[in-house]
């Protein structure tokens, strides 16, 4: 599906939220779209003014569009972690532009995240430095993920994306 159609889908999803009680909704985040044509499953984070998830959409008028075509919205429901897990990709900057004192808490945070994965979740570890490199493919093996995270170090001279941003200054 082309980028233009995805933009229309997201705009359609904004219309969904605008039909909910506007004073109640303060944040809408699209986290994932799963495509199994002719259906799309859309995962949204809809938060109220207190930062709480809005999960009861039974009385909401829901409208979505693909391009200019309205499409039916079926079964809005909160994410059920018992039905499936989440796939995470940990993309870690390993360029030497980061100090070791800033890198250590990142490794600790990733290890903590791994500790909280459920048995249905999967995670992969990739590094970003002079290139993007896979370190650990998707797995539920927490020991393998922790080993991949603990083996990360600041080894690359530069991060090309950051270098390009610096050269624009």
C-alpha cells in the first residue's frame, strides 16, 4: 500500500477521534497497522486528559477512510495481551559520540524492558552507528536478549544520521 494511502488512513483515524468527545481525548498515537487484505487492524493509543487509556468506544461513531472511500470499522476493542504479544525492535546508537555515562543507563533500561516481556512478546536488537546492524533476531529468549544488550558497546566512530544533522547547523 502506497504512502499516500497510509496518510489517508491516518487522517481517517483522526476523524475517528474527532467524533469522540473532544474534551475527553487529548492524545492519539498510531502504533501499528496490520494488513491482511481486505482488512486492516489498527492499533491506537487513545488517551484522555489524565493520560489514561480510553478503552470504551462502544458509543462512539467511528469512521475511517482509505483514500476518499469510507471503510467500515469493525469491533473496536482494547488490546488484549492474552490474545497475542508485541514485537519490539531495540535500535541502539553505538557511536562514540555518546558518552559511556549516558550509554550505561540505556543498557540498564533495555535490560529492564526485557525483564518485563511476556511469553508472547518477541524482541530484536539492532545497532546504529556507521551502519545499521542486526545483533539479535526476534526471540522470546530473555537470556539471549540480555546477552545481546550486555555485549553492546560504543564502538563506531560516527552515526551518519547525526553527522548529517550536525553539518546542517
